[in-house]
C-alpha cells in the first residue's frame, strides 16, 4: 500500500527536514514547500492527502495559505494542520475561532513528534 502524501509548508530547512524524515520513517510520502505561494502551488500540482503548514511563512502566512486552500473545492476535503511557535495559550483563545474555520488541527512548536504523528493519523482517518 502506497503511503499517503503529506505536503509540509515550512520555511525553516531544519524543521522541514525533521518533519520530512520523520513522516517518511512512518510510511508517508512527503513533498515540501518553503513559502506560502509555493505551498499553494504544490497543493495544486501534488494533490496531497494532508497539509502541515507553518504559520510564520514568507510572502503569505499560514493563515492566508489555509484560507486560500480551504476556498478551493479540493481544499475543503484536504485536512490541514497549522503549526506555530508564536501563539501562546493566552493568544490562542482569540485565534481558535479563526483556526476552526481554517484548519483541522493545530500544533505548537517545538512540536512533539509523537503528538504530531497521532494528529496526522487522526486527520487521515487512520487512528
């Protein structure tokens, strides 16, 4: 069985590599993009089963990427996981409504890889 394809949109090359290696080790095929516009482009060309999008991205932030993806027919059925180091729990409450509309999950950085994997599996309907 071929692994599901995950698009990782992350501008930090180290984080991108950690995520890609970790997901690959768990049987997923990964494609990566390092900016918002590139992420949207890869979404169109690669048709991923799931997207993991960093909030802090150059040229288009993760919220904008999520909003654009979710406004497309295929984007509405593609689970999207946002991750950010920026928003603390205090800020998060005001963002939750926006996140609920834009994303199917949320991870705080530094992320716990075990937690990431369980969210990925849950969003892909594998858990």
